[in-house]
C-alpha cells in the first residue's frame, strides 16, 4: 500500500482526525514508505491541543491487523472463499431483490452500528444504497444508546438534533450524571482532552459534581461524588425541579416567555418530596437541597447526563428532566450553560428536513414505535423469528456487532442463524458477521478521507477539519463510499431502475459547506480552505442561538410534552414498591476498549484482563467470594462465568461489568480477541426491558444474582 504523495520513502507527517470516538482528536501520523513510524497527538489541532488516547495509537495495529479483511468473502457450503467485488455486488442485489419480490419490502432488515456515524463515506453514501430498500425494518445502535436525547429534543425543541451541549469550557458548575467522560472521552460532548477541560473548571473556582453508582475515573477527579441507586435518577431530578419550583429559585432568561407547559410541569413534580426521593435514590436530602441551590445560584451551570441515565427504564424521563433543570436555572442557551452548536455543515434549524418523527409506524410483533424511520433494536430477533407477513428473511448489517451490543444477545445470535440471506459491510469476521453469506470489507481507515459530519454537531467549539487519506487503497480494496455506490447501482439495476453513482465524499462536503452558515459570512469558509487546513479550523465558541433555531410548529419550547405526564405516574408507582436489596448490574467503559470491536489489537488488550466483574469487598464476604475467583453471574434466565475483582469504588449493592466482550466463537477470525474473550454482558440484558417512552434498551440497573461457581458447572 503506497503512502499517498510519498514515493521517496522519506519520513512524512500526516495530520488527521481520529475517527474512533466522539472526541475526534487531531493525530500526527509519521510514515516512511508503507510503514507507520509513529502516531502522536497533533499539538496544533485547535480543539484537541495534542491529546491522544491509546486507541488512537492503536490505529497502527488496526491498519496492519492481519485478521482485518481486505477483499470480499463469500460463504459457500460453510467455507469462506474470496469473491470479486463486482460479483459480490451482483450477488447481494440478486438475493435482496428476489427476497423482496417473494416476501415484500419489509422482509429485509437493516442494522447500522456505531462506526457508521464516525465514518464519512458511510454518512455521505450509505443511504444511497439503503434507501433503495424500502423496508420498515431498520435498526441502529441509537436504540441501545442516545435515543431518549433525540426524542426529548424533538418533543421540546422540534428537532432531533437540537441537542444543547454543556459549555464546559465556560461553566462554573458541571453536574455529570450517568456519564464517565474520563473513560469515554465524552459523548454528545465532543471535548477532547476532557481531563484538562474538567480540571480547568475547578482551577477557575468552579465545581464538577458526579452522580454515579460507581466512583468512576471522572468522579475521582471531581469536586464531589454521590453514589446513587441505579435507575432512580428520574426521581432525583424531579425532586430537584420541585425544590426549584417550591422555593421560587427559577432564573428566567430570554427563553422563559417562549416556554409552554411550565405550570403543568410544576404541578406534576409536586409529589416528589426530597425526603421520599432521598430514601429511594440513596442520596441524602441535605445533599440534594445543597446541590439544587448551587445549580440555581452559580453564575453558570450545566447538567449533563449520558448513557447511565439514557439506557435505563426511565431514560426519556431523565433526559427530559435534565433539559428542564437547565431551562429553569436559566442555563439553556446561555454561555457556560448549554448551547446548540453551529457546525460548518448541516446545523439543525427550521429549514432542515431532518427534524425527525416518532410513532409513524410500529413494529409488527410487539407494536413498538419507530423513531425517524428506525425501530428499537430490542425487537430485531422477534421480527426475524416470528412467522407471518412482514417477517424479516434477510439482514444487512453495516458496521455493527449486535450479537455483542444488543440485549437478549443469545436470541439474536440464534435468529441471525435462521435467515435466508445476510450481508455485512464490515472489516472483521466477528460474532455477528459470522452469520453472513457475504462480508464486504472497507479498506483501512487510514485509506479513507475524513470529515466528521456528526460529532461537530456535539462539539464544545464550532470546528471543522478535513483529513486526507494517509495511504492509497490497494487495487483490490474498496473505500466504503465505493462499496455503497457499487451496491446501490447493482440493486437499482436488478430492480430495473436507472441510478447514477454519487460523487466522491469531498464533492458532497463542498455542497454542504456552500449550504452552511459560514459560506456567506464576511470571511467565508471555502472548500479549498477546509481541504488544506490540515490541523483543522476553529470557528469559535458556541454562542446562544435560540429561539431562532427552534423547530416546533409554533416556534416555542414545549416544556411538558404529553407523554411525560404518564411516565411520571409510572415512576410514582415504581417508587411505591418496596426497594429490594438484591444486587444490580451496571456497565463500564475502559479507555483501551471501544465497544466490541477493538479487542483484536494487542496494544489494547495487553496487561491484566479488562473484562472483570467489580464487586464491593463487603459483598464478597457476604457471598463467600474473593478477589480473582470465578463466579456465576445470572439474570433473566441466563448465566455467565465471570472473574471477580474486588473494588470499593462500587456501591455494595451494585456490581459492574464492561460490555462488548464475549469473543467465544471458533468460527470468527479475530485471533487476539479470541485469546482475551471475556463475557457478553448482553446475554444477561433482557430485550423486553425497555424505556417505554422511547423503546430504548435497559442496559443498566437490572437485578442479578451472584454466587460461587458450582464446581460441576461448565464455564459459560
Ligand atoms: N450492555 C451494554 N451494551 C451496549 C452498550 C453498553 O454501554 N452496555 N453501549 C451501546 C452503545 S452506546 C453502542 S454505540 C453500541 C455499539 O453497537 P454496535 O455498533 O453494534 O457495535 P460495535 O462494537 O461498535 O461494532 C462495530 C462494528 O463495526 C465494524 N467497523 C468498525 N469500523 C468500521 C468501518 O469503518 N466501516 C465498517 N463498515 N465497519 C466498521 C466493526 O468491525 C464491528 O463489527 O453498543 C451498545 N451496547
Ligand atoms: N474508551 C471508550 N470510549 C468510548 C466507548 C467505549 O466503548 N470505550 N464507547 C463510545 C460510545 S459508543 C458511547 S455512547 C460513549 C458513552 O459515554 P459515557 O456515557 O460517558 O460512558 P459510560 O462509561 O457508559 O458512562 C455511563 C456511566 O453511567 C453510570 N451509570 C450506570 N447506571 C447508572 C444509573 O442508573 N444512574 C447514574 N447516575 N449513573 C449510572 C456508569 O457507572 C457509568 O459511569 O462512549 C464512547 N467512548
Ligand atoms: S480519545 Fe477518541 S478520538 Fe481521541 S485518540 Fe482516543 S479514540 Fe481517538
Ligand atoms: Mo454509543
């Protein structure tokens, strides 16, 4: 693979954005011929200022990984064989069109995983192919992740992507609830070098307060950490709202006169007395009162909540209450509070067609609502296995590993094995793609150009960066946008439709820029500037932009969407039930891991095993278990054999296990990952447990049983 513009084998520096996580750090990659000499942080990147994490360094191993597929493969009589690209496109097109002719459009399911949104070619070209498949059975990682955020923004502000971002570079008080940015590097909060950004809050006299069932890496660096009983955050947040209402601590701002529903909202929170909630969530009443008062008194403050308050039974209620707290304390759309970003390409606003919609149709078997053309992935297995009109007979997975990443994982694993046809666009033969008939692998990420069309929307500064490929792809490899063009043209031809290929992603970026907010300013941002600014372009801090960008029909904020009222009643019922003292399971992210798919890189998995169950020492004593021992962890009728790690960072009633592991199948091609298998958290999570408002999966806070391993048990 020759390095682009590098025929002389001299060391050459390439600057690029890391596409692996939401932090989009600037990287400096030094190559010599075809070799990567080093990967370090780019000190001249205005957003990341030289920050890099071990995953960025591991791009070198990802690029060179011998297990990463280079050309398409086809399963013939149970054996994988290479197949030419054009033959692969043709085969996919023939199979998909035949299945749709026989069983109808909905017989094809599509699952799009997380790397789609981290990948330019997927963003610009993926839908060129998938929109030809007019199925209602579309799924993505959104419904095991941030769906409640989008739903709340749609309901309150009229647009799924009007997501106010915590202005952490200017805030005086950051309340982090259910997020661990020191391990995740920030989510719906693109803020590379988060450690220093959080330290800066404290250095300027501000506070960082963390509410989490585990004393996390972030909690350890915060001004204060409070343990919370998993899944009880909605009650806590409602009690805080009630305190504000009862004490008239609201701080009106320019949005207050434009807000509907404040009166109903005040009445709805009335039952949530601090004492009742304190007993339920495990945080002292005085702490709740003090924290609420500080939120109202601070010059600026932001409440920020992520996975821990999204993938739980009250995920939507939590995300709604967080917006309400920011609104009532006068911090919504305010410097140091929360602000909507203005990216160079495709900022959310009234003229945008992608506002989103909810409940236009429902899943066939369980009747769950679609959100913006996607059904919750918790219904995927039942839609494949339940016979009848509309049953899924074929699946397309694109950059996803749902066998490890979605609940009731065993059911999905079995369901995928029963399909008539499956194709995966993915660089690995892994737990999910082993079920495919064909795998189409994109070339190395370093052969792709990059521009972050999604995470610039969630960044703490307005910022734009285009990255050139570091290496040219080999003649027999394909870039992801080429794969989608190939699939789209073949499928259109199979259906007798004329279709043109889309131009390269760069042309699409130029169109997006021309349509964006910086094109017609005094100092316009041109495609030439973007393409040549190798360290990225800082477009300034986030600034207030509401109400002009509200997308609701009446141009106002809806502070009390109707479904919220019924969910508050559900919460009250839940709180009336006696609380059990059983163990609950929560998840964990590790700096050296990225969901399920980077465990094949030796640099990231070396050292002590990372897939261990954290248990409080007192709990271990009670259960006659000890550190380092293996034990049986069970829930919802399934068991895992886990390795115990004693830790007083978890609350005694909580145990903690990372997700994304369970590399236990011999028919995959991930040698290193299979040597470090770990266990699959999602074999215990139950696809029937959902946040009923959004259909988002419950991946945290469910009851588990832990006991010594019965020596006659086989490891699971
Ligand atoms: N229990 C539990 N479950 C969880 C979570 C949790 O916290 N706890 N987190 C959830 C969250 S937030 C998410 S986002 C999901 C993630 O869920 P998924 O997206 O389903 O899983 P990933 O592990 O991200 O798998 C990514 C897949 O994309 C492939 N891939 C990587 N790069 C590329 C590329 O450039 N192109 C293509 N075509 N393929 C690529 C990889 O080989 C892998 O197969 O998991 C969710 N599941
Ligand atoms: N290193 C690394 N970085 C990643 C990823 C990765 O896998 N590894 N994945 C990326 C992806 S796809 C995403 S979506 C982001 C996620 O980014 P984050 O949301 O910051 O990551 P998590 O570690 O899932 O943080 C969730 C926190 O919620 C806590 N929690 C669990 N249950 C509850 C609860 O009931 N209440 C409260 N208050 N807290 C609770 C957990 O203890 C945990 O600390 O990270 C991204 N970055
Ligand atoms: S923090 Fe995220 S973007 Fe930065 S180097 Fe690590 S994986 Fe890449
Ligand atoms: Mo995610």
